[in-house]
C-alpha cells in the first residue's frame, strides 16, 4: 500500500470517527492537499535540506566529480522557474541548489531602492526572500502534483488500471522542487548578537546553509570592489559561533556554515588584533601589517605601536583610521583565515578571488589541506569577471608556454570579436566549459555558484524584447521571441494562469463547495488555446 492511499485511509478513519458533521469531507482530497504541502514550516525545510547538503558533501569527499551547483536568484518566481527547468531538462534536482545573493537583495529588493552591496539594505529582506523562495518552490510542487491528480482522475474515468497504478507511483515517488539554499548573511549586519538574531530568522525561513564573510560590518564592500576591510580572527570566530548557536537552538544540528574570506583583495583592517603571546592568532594577524621600525624617541602623540622580537613597530595608519596590510600577503592571509575558520566551526570555505584561475585557487587550497585534509570550497563563478578575456589570456599564455606562435594575437585585445573564430578562442571556451569540473577535481571546489546571473538574464531578455517590440518587429517580437518559443519548448509559463495557481484554486473550490463551485477553467478560458 502506498503513502497516498495510507493518507486516504487515515483521513477516512478520522471522518468516520467524527460522524455526519464531516460528511462533506472527501478523504482523497485531503490526501491530495497534504501531498501538495509536504513541508509545514521553514524549520522542516532547513532540516530536510541540511541533510541533503551533508550527504552531498560526503559524496564529494569520496568522488570529486560529484560537485554541486547553483544560480543566484532574487525573486521567488525566478527560483521556481529555475528548479522547474532543471526538473524538465535534467529529470532531477540532485546536486542543484539555489543561491541567495546579498548583492541582488541590495540591488533589487531593498525598500530604499537599488543599493550597492555594502550591507545598507534591510537585514529582514534576507529571511523574507528565503521564505518567498520556498513559498514559490512549494507552489511548484502543488501545481505539478495537481496535474498528476488530474491525470489520475482521467485514467480512472477511462478505466485504465495500468495508467492508474503508474500515476499513483509517480505521486508516491514525487521529487520535490524544494532544494537547499545557500544564503548570504554578508558580514553579519552588526555585532555577534545581531548576527545570531538574523541567522535565526534565516533558518526559521528555511535556510540550511549560511554564508558569512570576514569583512567589517560597517565598512562592508562588494567582494569585487576595492576598499575591503577585514576583521581579526577572534571577531570573525564570534560570528561563526553566533550562527552555530542559532542552528543548535532551533534544532538544525547539522546546519552548514560557509566561511568566506575576502583577504585576497582586502588591503585594510579596522583594528589590530589582541595578542597574548608570541605566535598566537592575534600575533599572526598583526604580523601581516604594513609597519615601520621606530625608536621610543620617535614616538608621537596618538601613535599606536606593537612590539615584536624586542623591536617597536608602528603600523601604517590611514586618515580613515584604518591600517594597511603589506602588499603581497593576501594568499597567506587567506590560508590562515580558512584554516582558522575550519578549526572554529565552519563547514565550507569561500575564497573570493579577483579572477577565475584554477591553479591560483588550487595553490591556496593545497596549503589549507596540509592542515585540514577534507577542506572544500564554495566558489563564486562571478559575473564580475570578464570570463572571455580572462580565459583567452590563459589560453594565450598556455600556447606561448608550449612554444606555439602567438604573434597574430594581441594579448591586451583578446576580447575583440576578430578572435572569435580562432584556435585560441576555441581553447579558451573549452576551458570555460570545463572550469567547474576542473575546479572540483583540482581545487577542492564542492559547490560552484554564480552569484547574480538572473540579474543579467532579466536585463538581457528585457532588452531583446524592448528592442523588437518598440522597433520594426512590433508585436511579432513577443510572439516569435517569447510565446512561440514557450509553446514549442514546453515552457510552463505559457499557461500563466495555471502557473499562478488558477487550476489549483478551481480544485480547492470544488473540494469546498462541490457542484456549487464557480470555477475559472471552463471552456471559455483562453488558456485552452495552448492545449
């Protein structure tokens, strides 16, 4: 006996126990509604998806080809359509997640209007988006199951028992659209208490994985902009602890913390680390400071000095009261950050880089794995990189190293369309195509994501439509470029009323009111034109 039938039988028993006052209740309709609402709370989702991520992490440790992927989304509908598309084309959501980008929350979801990625948006916008995403994913489940229920009713009406059993097995083995979300908490939006409070809201909304970075909260910058300021390790550890406490308080004991380091591109720190003895964590952090030897006689009022090996060192302080790190220390600081984070509760690492280069990433991961052998990364395949130029330059360098003639190429102009149909461009595109596979195998990248792809795709598709519709193509721009493609490629939104829940509502009306229900899906519904 299957789950679907078990639910019918349980509700039938309840109906029988409640007598004639429940005579209007149809047990199978209740079973359908339960199947369509598998997850009652965000915490159930957080636990379910945390279990998925933990299994995926174990499988990656055993086989690096088992890496995972996601795309950043900024609206529930966009996330829903992404997962619907994955199920349609790839038949399964396994190893595919969603990423919630703080950049896109700032740029697209703030009540202040579009903002730069500097933690100025409302912190509550983040859990609100998590809840919205899971609302849309759960609605996708309800819609798709509703289509199966409709098929089941049709098969029964035709007396096709084989079809009935097949459809019931599809219902019982249904794969949900609910997948893990890696959610960006930026630099924690304040002190550790603020981080803890926000983390709780995010987990209660359904987040199983929270990504936090080691920038200072009040000076936080986008990872691909200048002027980044990091905090001493003890400050960051306090926020890692805050997130872990939030997971444990809420009972999601295996929640995932992604510790991001911006040290590769960060040349500044807001304050010196506290140090208790030579070589401790604070001393290691301070050892990267750009400092000058001075004598006691050279000390001026307001100077800050540190003592190392009997000598006085004065860190170079800017007018902003920030301190500089020595140039060229970024990779060493990244390695120390990552080892320290993993030793203090983090589960995954995120190294923000200035370019997508497998060997650069691998060099840092190799050093980290000398201390933590199973260290693994979440990596940002960022749209902030010029992927074409970067990889054409990498291909140029590779061909030059192999002794091939590269005199026909100008390395600084490789983005030019004149190079599109060349050996170098084809080599570069192949390296881009295999970047995720190569990074997973060589550089310990467990999860590949693109932070803000749907920001760009929304702009590009809108530009395509506007260009044609307001130009010579007129109405044909929409019909040929959108609707005709939706019909022929099986895009579910062509029946936009159905996607928005009209048919679900009709069925519910029938559950509640029987033959008296006023339904929208009759013969005059224009959606019938789409079959």
